[in-house]
C-alpha cells in the first residue's frame, strides 16, 4: 500500500508541475511564434537586445531592420524579436466590424 501512495503522490506532483510550469510556457511560445510569423515589412519592433527598428525585408529565418536614429540597417534572426510594436487588426475582427456596419 505504501508503494501505491508514493506513486500516486509522484503522479500528482508531476501533474501539478505540468499545469503550473510547462503548459503556460508552451502557450507563450506558441503566441511568440505566431507574432513572429505575422511580421510584415514596415512593422516597428523591439529586439531582445533592446534595439528598436523598422522591418525593411523579411527572409525565412532572418530579417533586416533599420534603426530610427541614423537609418543604419542590421540583419537579425527572427527568434531575436521581443515585441512587435505595430498594431494589426485581425482579418476576422475587420470582417466582423464590417458586417455590423452593414446590419445597421
């Protein structure tokens, strides 16, 4: 009976760790990947190194940004993007707003 109690305790600990630590981290990684996949030329962004810039060109796993101060261009990896500072409306939100206007 003690063996089953210890095993049950271990399973509960692993389950709690999954829901408290692993699951939120995976959700955050998916959101970051979605943000990086939705980048467009002209977007303002912030890198993990603290560099602000505007996207000049996008390639598969890298992009070129232009700093705002002296217009110098820097090639960075997509994974190095911290935030997209340009606000884009989702296509679904735009369609919903247009549909509501048509109904009125």
